């Protein structure tokens, strides 16, 4: 007896020291080597090959990274195939731009929802791409061939770039695939991913925002949650089932694989797995980086955004028109603003800086333990600290240039986009008209969501913060001029600037564009908003960015060495690479948590909670009448849980981040049980440090999706093409 339990104990200890469940975003091709045993112990019933296999269809073939033409490898969200006719689900907030772009006052699909009742009614979306991962490969040896430790950093990067180009060309040769090589572990390893990228992705359906964005920014990053955050698309292909640009002749894609949908739902502690394209995490940063971020950069960025949000909110509350115009902008500004605040709290709660310092101390001791290690690793942390001390003021100046400068008032950004035009000379005449056409198109879009009084307030407030919070040495010339000329009265400046500027209205700007001749470039040079925008970018480009980038290059190099050292120091530990917008597998379990003293959260929410929040007076909580009726009549169909409740969302311990939105959430049998869309407030520091006690991803229960499509929208025909298992 005793012997067995000791054995068991040591086995458990061994597992504990190799792979820690919950934490981690794993590379699919390495699951077999590092994770599958752990996953199976946690309840997973399939094999590593069921997830990732390059010789036959497997689960990975039902997942897509969503990107944009021109930068398809920067996946902004994830989606999954749910039928053999190209039907794909992702989040409402991922499809938001597409839904908005098809909306007009007469057909407000954001407000009312949209359901294509036939293939003909599906709506094309220029520029959206959906990528399937075909295969990946470890290309580290090839990429780093000839690279040495004492090489100049710029030479190293040049050589790496050259090798990557060759690798990509070889992989793409004679195929219609696209390949991308990315750095892992801060440049200690390189993997190639080969994709098949589809370009005809059509909108099939979306619930009204009162469901898809229920709770809005109030509930964003929060648990308990009741958001029906989904939308549906269909991927189209040419007649040969290969990628093709949008055409009437295209046909629905027949994917290699699509997910079975399970109506079994979830219980506390059930195994869950998420597939997707997490964007960026930085788990291996030093204490110095964390300090700069949590004590300098983010508090200032939060302060600037708080001001912007207050101003927008006041105007949105006062006018329904402004609310429509600014709701997407508001959501954009609010999203990171809220996350940063949760992050700081979470890191403090974990004593993250002290933990990092303790690890660094251990690292130094280890680095000094043999002459060999000493040569490579000793002293790098002290150097790192010096660089962070140097870069901190530059980083802050950079934050202000971006947050309070280019993006302070959006008109500053608009003015900046006229820079290329202003540089065109007489001999460039053939380039002038295309540039004007482009600007005209862009500014028409811009003014659709523009309210002059709001912009004035934003400009005045952000410029004032810019000038109040930085010493003159870090201020662009024009901001110093304005400060002097208007004696610090930035409101007065904003008033005068907009009175004079061509960027104050679409009429003025169109007039300027329509009558533009190269000789008028001078006129731009006198426009106060153009001058301001120019001055910020000139100052940033000449006084901040060069030094900032130089130091960051040094830091990156040290971080690469530090990362290599950390892995060498802990040979028993299996490391997962930071997110870099490549395909990953996350696994964990369904679980509630304790957010604070005496409070425990359940692992799931139900329609009951939506009705509890219902308040027609509050925009974010205004429940559609039809949903109330369905609730009253308890018309939940097959979608109820064992208790007869209508489930909405659930929380789990999967370690996800931005980009994972829309990711399929699977059960132990590899069946679809939900869509990932967010994380819980108390645990958003998981991008920097994960804690299984409190870090939770938030998913939409697939049964709520089906319920909305079927009972609420009356689009049940879409369910016919799905493979639903009871
Ligand atoms: N927090 C989620 C994510 O990072 C959802 C954001 C969209 N929703 C919103 N209310 N702003 O993408
Ligand atoms: N909401 C995020 C996304 O859009 C997911 C997250 O950060 O947890 O990808």
C-alpha cells in the first residue's frame, strides 16, 4: 500500500515538474512529445494525431485564423467550421466591422441583427481572409545557420531574414499555399507555418447587438457574463475548392473537417480544450520590464484614455446619433484601458515583481556557478536594468505621442494621412489623382463617424495632458508653440484650429480635394491640424523613435539570452512560447473561482441572469422583447441543461489571450461546446503571469448560440447543415 502511494506521489511530482495543466499555449505539432499524456490524464479521450496530423484530416482542419488581405498572418480572431459547406462561427465582436459595414439607417444590422435566408443573401466582405494551417515545421537550424553569438545584431537580423526568405520560397513553390516563419522564445527558435488562405468570406448571420454585445463595455472583461458574442460566416472557394477572390461563381468551401456540436454542455471540472490564434503575451519579461509597464507606461495610458472615454461618454449619452458614431471607437479605446487596470491589480495581487526578482536572483547565482555559464549569462540582468532605466522616459514620450498625439483626437491622424500628398511634386502628377481618390474614400468613411464638438474637446484635453505630463525636452515643437501662444489654453487653440482647418468637415475637405493642384501643397503647410500632426510625427521620428528602437534592440537581444538561460537553468521544465499569432492548443478545465473574500463564482450563467440585468433604461442591458417572451414561455427546445435552465456562458482555466476570440472550445471528445470570447477581470494579468486560482477564459455556451439561431432568429435551417450530437 505504502509503496504504491509513494510511487504515485513521485509520479505526480514528476508530472508537476514537467507540464503544469491550465497554464500554457502549446504548439500543435509538439503535443505528442510534451502534452498528450498530461491531457489524457486530465480527461482528454482522443490522441495527439486527432488534433494535429499532416497526413489526414484532423481537428486543426476545422479551425481558421481570421486576417486581413495584405497582412493575413496577423490573425485578429479565430473561427471554426461547423458544416461541410463552409459555415464558420466566430464572435460578434470579431465580425463587428463586417456587420457595421453592411449597415445603413434603413438596414441597421448591428441593431436588428442579420440573417441570410438563402445563399444569395449572404454578404461579401472585401479584405477578410480565413487561413487554414496545412502544416508546420521547426526551421530553427536553417534560420540560424551561420549565426554566431558575437555577431552584430543587425548582421544577425539580416542573415535571419535572408534564410527566412529562402525557406518561405521553397515551401510555397509550386503550390497555392502561403508560408510564414516566426520567432519563438524571443528568437531562440523558429517555426514555419504553411497556410491555405481563403479570400471570399461572406456574412451569414449575426444577432442584434442587444444579444451579441449584451452588457457592452460595462460587462466587458467580466465574469459573470451574459453576452451572446457570436456571428456566422461562410467561406467560399473556386469550383476547384481552392482559394479564389470574391466571385459570383464561387461555391461554398468543402472543408477537410468540421466540428461536431455537442448539446451535452459542461460541468465543473470538465476537461476543455481551446484551439486558436493567440496574439501576444510576454510571460518571460524581467522585473524591470514589469516595473516600467505597471508603474509608468500603463498608468499614464490609462489616465489619457480615462479622459477620452469620459468626454466621449458624455456626448454619447446626450445624443443617440453620437452614440452610434462613437460606440465602436469607444469600445476600441475602452477595451485595453480596462484590461490594463485589471492587469496592474492582478500583478500586484500576485506580487509579480517580487516573484520575478526572486527568479532573477536565482538566475544570477546559476549564471555565476561555472566559468562557462558565466561567460554567456552573468551580468545580463544588470545590463538589462540599465537599459530599462534609459528607455523609460523615451517609452513614456512614445506613449504620449501615440495616445495623446496621433490618436488623441482622430482628426490629427486624418490630417497626418495627407502627408504623402503634400510630398508629391510636379513631376509626380500621375500619382496625385490616385492619392486624392484614396484620401477622398478614406475621409468619407472618417466623417461618417465624426462629431465636431466631441473632436474639439478631445483635441484640447489630450494636448493639455501631453504638455502637462512631459518636460519640454519630450514635447514636439508645435505643442510648445501652442502652449506659449495660447498661454496653456488648449481649448482656445482647438476652437481656432477647427475654425481654420480643412479637416473640420467633409464639405471643406472635399472642396480641398476636388480642387487640389500640386501647387497647393503650401496650403496644407498652413493648416493648423496638419502642422500639428506633422510636428508630432517629425519629433517622434527624429527624437524619440531612433533612441527608443536602439535601446529596445539591445533589450531584445538580452531578453533572448535570458530566455535561453532560463530554459537551460530549468531543464526539467517544459516551456511554452509566448503567443505570436500562430496556432496553439490550450487545455484546462471548466471552473468557477473566488474573486475576493467570501465570494464564490459559479462556472456558468443562464438566461435567468439576462432577465435579472434587464433594464430598458440602460443601453447595455436592454433585452429584446422576443428574448423576454422566450424566457417567459420557457421555450428552450433541446438546448436546456440537466436542470432545465437555458445556459449562456461558462468559465474555464484555459490560458488564452487577445486573438483567441472566436476560438472553438472543445470537450474531451473533441466536440464543440462553446466559443471563447473573453477573460475574467481578476485574471487578465495572464498575459504576463498566469495563476490557475483566478485566471479564467470566458466562453459562450454553444447551446445558447443554437437557441438564438433557432428560436430567436427563426433561422433554424442553418442548423440543418450542422452535425449536432445529443
Ligand atoms: N474583451 C474582449 C476582447 O478583448 C471583447 C472586446 C469587445 N467588446 C467590447 N465590449 N468592447 O476582445
Ligand atoms: N477578447 C479577446 C479577443 O478578442 C480575448 C481575450 O483577450 O481573452 O481575442
